[in-house]
């Protein structure tokens, strides 16, 4: 008999499933439902099943799709006597799983016992690990050796592994290689830069000189060079370039009888496809208004249509970053560029944001830190005044002047905004100088040699800021084969004006030359306005006074012997100069003119005034970038006194490293019967040099000429000539000089070769 309790339950469950589908279909009347898989992939998070509604949730009533009567008619009746199991109660799921597992175990045991293979009469399990039941079975054993017992270790036969190639061919053996670059020529021909040469300078493969420890090292270098080539091409506008790398191994040469086989040659190959070169289609500068309005545009060197070259882009941005602070914008900042590339057309739109900041004028000066001197002296060094438009070049000049004092370990000068209006839409900025005073004391030494002068050593001790600001005390000593001396100098640098120097000098020296032997004391005061390495001035001057007391010997022609006399001399000094050269220490073009006048008088007995005058002119002409022609002339005259009334040390002499090379120091001019020079009242000199420089070294060929005369006017007669060659080593403080010269038309008593060693050019 049919159970009236189970059938309605089964019908309801089917109806719910159909209802659920029907509801979805009703909700999707416009678009068909889309199937979304709910099985997660291996690397995805599984999709969670929707949670069941709470027990007390009420569901809306939905009419069934078919009624019970219609369902009963559609399903044929099954008599209970045909299948008695229909009326038996259902077992639980747990009981069902236990029964299924027991039946599977019983069936597996009977099958294994019926079909188990044997080996030499010994049963072998069907699975390799001996398990009878597994979810996934192992492969059956078909090789009897796998089931055989292992042999003892002492009887195990070890055979060496044979490699496909000889041991010499393994990658841990040193290798040689060649480098081949293909396809670079089209890009190389289109640029102003030699791309092949640039790549060769930076390449790791070329830097290895064709040798590597192993093939892996060659591959690593090749990979790095591939990336390098990509960067080089991109820097020239080839942003779509394709660079492929590979290693080609050539065919192995057959081994000759009695010789080992040769390894296959290795070639590191870089294949380049440059692609199109991008150009600037538009340039957009996002900046505020400037004074003048075209300030940025006039100083931005890029133009529409030119290739997008990294060096040009960076240079243009640097030009703006430098120009704006020079024109009154100390706080201008160049932002991050943006270049939008169009791969279809090869165009690039360049956009650069620029924050110009506030237009400013110089205001006051403040100092902070460990001070070497105060803000008032900083203002003496500055070349700007309050109210002038800000110019970063003047700030750089101030910074260099502060460094040149030698009083700081670190120093900085930076503008600081004040917010104070300076008119015309500008504001004042304060220059903040941050000081860190350094050691003020210095020891220095120099050495030189010249034929006739001998060896000369000079040392000094300096306290550069004993009397602030910049009041230096200097003790100096000279020790040489023909000169010895000591002296003290009190020097005030930047005395009331930039680059003006005041000096007080006291010194005592002993000189022993062929021309005279003297013991001299000297006191002098001097004010000078000179060129410096920071600022080479077009005009310079110096003036001062000196008092000299000296005991010197001289040849007395009346008595025919050398006699010693004492001279007391008071004199004034005046000097002016004009400089139109390109360098203070090593000029290559331009000219210089310096004139000196020294009114003097002897205080011994009656006052005997006279005047020493001298003019020096030098010029420089660059023949090529490495060859310079240089020349100089000198004229000197003493007016107002006879030669015998002059102290020997105050007369003119010629000869030596700074005069006429090829002759000893003071060797030219009138001489006494012992062939010793006695000096004269006039002098003329000339010199021509050809200077060739290569790197930090140089070679010089020169010809000098000159003579000293008894009269006060040079006659240009009886000129003596010397010729020679020299070597130069260029340093940051000037060239070191070694000259070797010989006199032309050498006379008895004159040296065959003269040597001069010093610092600086001859002129």
C-alpha cells in the first residue's frame, strides 16, 4: 500500500527546485541568464555558497507549476507487491556509507586473492607499495630488477659519468669571445653622436677585452649590454627600439693528430632594430608671467620638430634653472617634465612646469655659525648693493671670495625671503652667510733652481686672521746657495675694498752674486689692487714707500779693486697695469702691459734723487687649441744719477730664468776686469715662445734676447740671444716649469747649458 506520508514530501522538494528556476527566469525576462562557474581555480578564492535564510524567515507564496492531481495522473502507479522495498523506511546516511565501505573492502580482498601475481612462487602485491586499496593505484611492476634486493655497498660498481663534451669545453673554463653589433648603423647615421663609439666606451663586453672566466659571465655581460643599448637609443629618441641578444657558437675545429680539440668560438651578438625616431610636436611651458615676458622662451633652446634627445632636454631645463635666478628669480624651480609619445605618428608633446617664485632684490646680509668675520666685512666682499635686482652670479662670486680668504672649512651663501616689498612687484631677500671657521694657520714651502742663482728654498708660516678681519701675520725665511734671509709681513686683505691689500714689511737678507755681495735691511709699506684667480681685473695698481739700508761691494775702476760701501735709500713706488688676457696664471690669448716708476734718493751725504722706470708688454696668440705663440718685451731706464752713484742692487741686470735664458743670473751687460757683471742704467729684453700642450703636460720652444747698457737709454746694440726647450706640468695652481737653454754665439766663461726650474710660465 502506498505511503501517504512520503510522496507529498518528494513532490514538495521538486516543486521548490522548479520554483527557484521559475523565479530566476521571471526576473530575467529581458536578457537570458548568464552562467557563472562557482568552482575556483587553483590560485583563486572559492566562491562562497549563499547562506540559508533564518528559520523564522517567511517566504512568499507562489502558485505551483502543476497540481497534485495532474502529477498523480502523469506518474504511473507501482504496486507495492511488485517492490516491497518501497514501503521500507530509509536508512540514515551514516549507515549507508558504512555499508558501502564494507562491501568495497570485501570485494577488493577477493579480487586481490584471485589475481595476485607471483614471482618464483612468492606472491607479489598488485601495487608497488603493497597497499591493497588506494584512491589512485600505482603502476604495476613489470621489471623484476625493481623487486630484487640491493647489493652490498662494498660490491657496488661505480662507473664515471661521461659528458657529451670534453672537460675543457665546460662553462667554468676561461673563454674568449668576439662582439658583433648588427643594425645600429641607421640610427648612428641619423644622430650627432657616434652611438657605436659611445656604446664601445660603456660596454661591459668591450671592457672585458674579449676574455671571460666562463660562458655564464659572457651571457651576463651580453644582457647588461643589451640594456645599455636600449638606454642609448632611447636617449636619442628611439623609444620603440628592439634589442635582441644571443650567443653564437661556431663549428668546432677537428682535432689535429697529437693536438687537443679546439673549443668552439663564441660570438656575443646584439641585434638592433631602432624603429622610428620621435620628434617634438609641441612644447608647453607652464609658468607664471616673467619680466621680460619672453624671458623663458628666449632662453629655452628646444624647438618644435627636433628629435627628442635626452641631453638636449636636460640642457634646456638646466638653462632655465640657471637663467631665472640670474634675472631676479632666486626661488625659481623647474618641475618634472612630461613627454607624451604617439606611437602612430612618432610625435612627442613636451610639457614642463616651472614655478618662477617671487621676483626679488638684494636686501641685507646676515651671518651665522662659527664666524671668521662679521656681516660688515662680508658686505665688503660682495659686489652687490641693497636694492639691486637679484643675480645668482653675484652670489656665486661672493661665495668664491669667501672661500678665497682661506679662513673657512665650510661656507655657504643663500637667499632668504623676507616678505618686505621692494617696489615694482618685487621683494627684498636677505643673504644668509653660514660660516664654519677653519684652521687659520698655514705652513708653506717652495723650491727652485737656476744657473747663477743656485738652489733656493723658501718657507713661510702664516696666521691668516690674527687681526680680524683678514689681518694676517706672515713670517718668511729664505735659504739658498746665494741668498739667505728672514722677514715678517703684516697684511690686511680686502682692506676697505674687495681685492685691495695693505702690507707692512720688515726683512733682512744676505745676497752673494757675481754682480755684488750685500747685507740689506728693508722696511716698506704698500697698497695694491691686484687681480686674483676669482676676478681677473682689467686695470690694477700699486703704490707705496720703502726705506733701505744696505752694505754692498762694488768694483772701483779708479782703484782697480772691489770696495764695500753703505747706502741709505728712501723711495716711492707706483705701478699700473692693464690686462686683456684670458687667464691670470696661464694665458692663451690677449695682452698685458705693466709700467713701474720708482722715484728714489740716497740719504748718505747730500741727497741724490733719481728715478727707476720699467715697461713690460706681453702678448698671446692661439694658433690652434693646443698651440699658443707668446712673446714679450721689456724696457728699463734709470734717470738722474750716474751708475757709480747707484747702489749695485738698484741697477739693471739681465740674464736668468725670468730674463734671458741661456745665460746665468745677472750675467749680461757691462763687466769689470774680472768678468763679473756690474749692472747698468738701461735694459731691453725680448722673448718668443711656442707652447704646445697635451693634457696636463706641455712642451715649449723659445728664443730670448737682451742686453744691459751703461747709459740711461737702451741702444739695442750688441744683443745676446739664447735658445732652448722646456717642459711644463700643469697643476691647479699654475704650471711647473723646467727650461734648458744655451747661449747663441757663446763667449769664453759662459756656460754651455743653463737650467731653470720654477713655478709658473716664464711670462
